[in-house]
C-alpha cells in the first residue's frame, strides 16, 4: 500500500487492538539472529586468542627400533635345489631350527664322501711332509759330519805339509854337509896329487883319494835329488790340502743343495696341506649349509621359494621371518623445509591406521586416539621420495602403544612445535609464512640412550 495520502490511518485508528495488528506491530524482527551473531562474534574473538600448537604432519609406517628386530629374509649362501620343507607359514621357530633341506647343483660337490676323501689326502700329504722334515734333519746331520771330517782331514793334510817342510830342511842340512864333504875331498885329492907329482906320495894314494872324491860327488848328487824329492813332497802336500778342502766343499755343497731341495719340497707340501685343510673346512661348512636354519627366534612370514625341486642361486631370498622380540617404532617422512624445526628428543603424536581417532592437530590435549612418541633419529640424507626420514620411539611418559599393531601398518604423525595464538596461525597460513623457527633450550637433555 502506497503512503501517498496526508491522512495517515495508523495515527487515526489504533491498529494494536486488532489481532492481526498485534502479530505485525509488536513483533521484533531478527532479534534472536542478532543475538546469535553477537555471541558468535564474541566466541570467534575469544577463539582467535586461544593457544594453537604449530605442528608438522607426516605419513609413515610402523617399524622396529633396532635394525636386528626388523622383518628379514633368509638366504642360502650356496646355490642348490630344494629337497624338503620342515616348516609352514605362520610357524614359530627357534634359533638354529631347520627350515628346509637343499642339495647340491654343482658337479664339483656331488661326491657324498668328499669330506672324508679330502681328509685322507691331508693325512697322506702330512706323512709326506714329515718325511721331508726327516730328510732335512738327516741332511743336516750329514753336513755336520762332513764339516767335522773336513776339519780333521784338513788338519791331517796340514801335518803332512809340515812334515814335508821339515824333511826339506833336514835334506837341505844334509846337502850342505855333502857339499862340505865334497870340498874336503877335493882339497885332499889336490893335495895328494901335488905330493905325488913331487914324489912324496905314491900313485896308489892318489887313486884312493880320487875314488873318495868320486864317492863324495855321488853322495852330493844323491843328496840334491833327495832335497828335490822333499820339495816335491811339499808341493804335493799343498796340492793335497787344496784338493781335500775343495773335495769337502763339494760334498758339503751337494748335501746343502739336497737339504734346500728337501726344504723346498717340504714348504710346497706344507702349502698343499694348508690348501687341503682349507678345502676340508670349506667342504664341512658347505655340507652344513645344506640345511637352512633359522638365524633368530621368530615367526615364518612367507615362503618366497615354494615347492620341492626348485633350484635357486646363492643369495636368493627363500623365506621371510619376523623376530619374536622387538620394540615398536615409527618411521615418518617430513618435507626438507620442516627439517630444521625437528630435534632429537622432541614430542610427536602418532595415529595408527585402523585405530579410531579424533584428531585436532593444533590441540593435542583434546585429541583422542593418538599416542605419544619421541624423536630418536633424524636422517642426514634425503630419501628417494624427496623427504627426510624421522625415526620415532614410544614416549615412556605417555600411554603404552597398542600391542595389536603390526610392523608395516600405516601411521599419521604430528610433530608438536611452539604454541601460538590462533589468529597468528591464521595470519601465517594466509601469507604462506613458514612455521616459527626455534632451537631447544638445552640440547643436552635429549639423548637417544634413553630409548635403548
């Protein structure tokens, strides 16, 4: 209805006495909505000043704290052929229990008595080695005897040389005596000859002196021959001395050569014995490897090589095993930009896949279904997925992790940082600013030894 008249009906007639007028004129439009808006604005204003915990979220999986507690596979150190299985998947085995039996596939090891025959070869070579040692000892004894004999023979020959030298001296003296006798005989002959010419001596006396002179000359010549013979004996004795020395040097050298040959043969035989002993040990160990045993106490997860008669190479995975005793841990991955904000010993909240949870990432105290963890290791090199790996251990001051979780199940982690107002966090995210960088007050209070 257009209000174009100066006669306003509502001033002349009291419309409030009518029922329809009461419903229209006395109604307060948007009264409750305005109150709601005011209350909501106050609540939002209060909420903006509530504390908000900055955090770093990540995805990871359950693992074990120590490397020797993680699921592993059992390999064979030698190639072979599966002959018999002694376990099935899900069985519990103790360390040393036989899992399967294999057989050789290389023709070099087909002989079932290879170890015994190698042992016999070792015994034979050992006897040969002992024989060489005995031969070396005998030759050493022979060399000692030859050296002793050489000394005695050398001394004997030196004595002969000394005797020959003395004989030369004796013959030289005799020669000088013969020369003196010759001179005397010549003077006597000349004197008698002169007297005979003067008629004082008879011809007979001259002839006697001539005969005596000739005898003296014969003795002188004989004595000279005897002296030469003695000198020849000296030369022969010297030659004998050299010959004896050379003879025994040759004998000793030959004996030493035989000894060195025997020693060389003994060393070669000893090397062969050592090689055979090495082969013997290798064959024994290889025979023990025909039975694949469990390295730890654990459960058989999966047979990676099934059936009987299947061949495999050395190092191939045969069976997967999970250790019985292990300590749960979580490995999660964070972006490189968030890595400086994480420090060993800091708190982290963990949500396990399959466990119901109500998570408020900024209010960890009001979250439900999360478990406490502590950072024990930070990887120093980036992983293949472009993130850094963080290892978490259960927080001893928080509630215990559920025992029903399994290694390999997924997790979601929330690393707790500094507390800031909500308005500051909204402002930071709107402007795409990074989280507040900080360092722990005392780094020494965090130690991985607390989690071992």
